[in-house]
């Protein structure tokens, strides 16, 4: 049940041997081709020859998003532009976009990485694959498309948006697999309910969701509303796009394609590598790319790594599902809070919909949080006293779990803007 047994089921010794060889090649490649890395490696007094084991990766300099922005558009590109066959980009929610150039080989590797993911989810030739990730500069659309074609699926490149049409296509073409952001999957599920279409009765069986953090509770919600198995797909533009890490049949953690990307978890304050099992910032080194192989790229994503034996037979290291990004972490009355913690708690409350917004305001030196969440239609009709009771219940539930008092506002059904891509759930008014 593995797409590429040779690379997905290697022994640790084989993986490390392979990684060492590719790491040395990559360090030599960027030192020769990218002035930015040449300078950084000289300053750190490191060359390909001085790397004797994979652990020596910790001697290499880090790369951060600002390095990509400062070198926009092609300052970190290691090949002449005539060898670049594609450029994707990330709009970046915070600031100038960054580009991801690919050579023909880079695209091939990317396809292979995504195909491994899809195979692990149970996608097979003949599946009718509705790809509702946005096509264009965003890597989700084309990236998933290429992998699904490689597996041999009938791909429907519908892109995101025009939700009513998503549902009729799903019905008419007897779609078996849907890929989108988890928040857009919810939008689709909700629209189908409005159209009196029961997605659970359709042939669709697998959903492939990622590109934004989502909780186990959200997974359960989507699985129940659509009658599917919801699988997690992870990746980022800086490395290739989707396909970096993926769930297997265990649906517990994501295997990392570590013959392509060496993963580390570091303490974001000391920048020291953390042992397996400890949570910190995920860092990647791309060891097979040619156009833009990044060394020790700090993703800001928070997770931990594990090498525990997996029942699926893959030996690739696993990362825990991403609990959030360090730059999305809110500090409310001095307490660190991830939006995913609030999401989990809201989904415990049966009277509300999984549609919410977090508003951060400042008063004096402290930040305060207002949680706005939609009620179910039948609840909203019950009027203010009932709504007030539920608001108090939510407030209490959050306070009991994370120790901070938040303001809760129950919202009218359908009043919060629906997502077609990555949901914008945080409104930060504290910086005004
Ligand atoms: O979101 C690539 C992608 C497309 C992944 C389609 C999966 C499916 P970027 O726009 O560069 O690339 O955003 C990358 O999104 O650093 C994480 O913070 C977040 N992210 C991506 N996948 C997941 C996931 C694409 N499965 C950033 N769980 C990453 C949580 C995710 N966060």
C-alpha cells in the first residue's frame, strides 16, 4: 500500500546515509550558485566537506522568510532563469510575496511527493478527483493536480469558489475525492445542506485537507457532515507546496518525505535543536531541489517529531499535526493562546456552528480576546436569554481549559464571512 517502497520504507541507517549524501551535494550546490548562501556559509566556516553526519546540519545557517523577501524575486535562485520552467508564489498574509521557482526535475520530484501522499490516503487510479484548491500562483491547485494525474485519477480542476457549482459537479461527475482547505470544505458542506443535497449519500469517500491549521474536532465535524475520511496534507511554497508531509492509514501524525526534506524541530528562542517528541518550530532543509534549495528554513509552524514504528509500514519520520504558527500565537492577558485551542473548545459546544472569529483588542498594556461564533439556526430563534446562557457556558468552558476570561458573542447564523481558501479567523485590533 506504499507508492514508493524504496524511499518510504528505508531503514534509519539508509535514510541517514542518503540524507548525508544529498545534504553535502546541496550545500556544495548553493555555495557555488547562490551568493547569499556563499557568504553565509563562509561566515559560518562551513563547506560541503566539513559535513560528516546528518547531525552536522545544526552547524548550517538558518534561512527565514525575510531572506526570501529581501532577495525577491530570484536572488536565492540557484539556476539561470532559462532553466526555470515554473514560478509559483505565496501571497503571504503578512507582507510581500515570495516566489518558488522550479526546474523540470523539481516539478517531477514535487509530483512524486504528492503522489505518495495521495496513495497513502487511499486514492487510486480511476478515482474522480475534485480539486478545489485555488489554481494560479498558489501551489495548492497545480501541486495537487500534478500528483493526482500521476496516480491516474480523473482530475477535475475546478479550483476554489463558485460553491454551488462545486456541489453540482460533485453530484453529476460522481466525485470520489475532494481536496480543498478544511475551511472551504465546511463552506461546501454548508452550501450542500442549504441546497438539500446530502453529501453523505454521494460516492465521495476521501477528503484531502490542508494549507491551514485545523483541529481533530474540525476533522470530526467535516467527516460527519460529508460522510468521508478526512486526511491531512502539509506543505509550503518555500519547499515546493503541498506534498511535504501526509497522513497514512493511522491518521495520527504526518509522515515527512525525508528523502527530500530534512526536518528538525528547534527551540525558537535558543535556536537549539530539540530532541524527538519535544514541541518547537519546524525547520526544513530541501536536499534534492535545484532551483531554490533552502537550508534550514524556519517555517514558524509548531510541532514535534517522532520515529515510533508506524503500522502502515512507512519508516519516514512523523510530525504531529501542526498546532499553529508561532506568528499566529495570541498573548491574551499574558497567556499564550493558539487559535486552534479555541477552535477545539468551541466545537465541544453543540449549540454553535464551526464558524468563528477571534478579535484581539488592547486595553492598557494587556490584550483582550472576543470570541465571535455563530449559533445553530434553531438556537438563534430562542432569543436573548438563551443566547446569553450559552455565551456564559462558552466563556466558562474556555476559562476552565486555558485559564483566561474571554468575551463571547453569539452571532446570527451565516453572519461570518465564509472561506474559499485559507480562513482569516483572527482580527487583530490591538495594533491600531
Ligand atoms: O499552503 C501549500 C499547501 C497547499 C499545503 C495545499 C497543503 C495543501 P503556503 O501558502 O506557502 O503553502 O502556506 C504554508 O500553511 O507553513 C503552514 O503554516 C500552513 N499549512 C500548510 N499545510 C498545513 C496543514 C501551502 N496540513 C503554510 N496543517 C505552512 C496546518 C498547514 N497548517
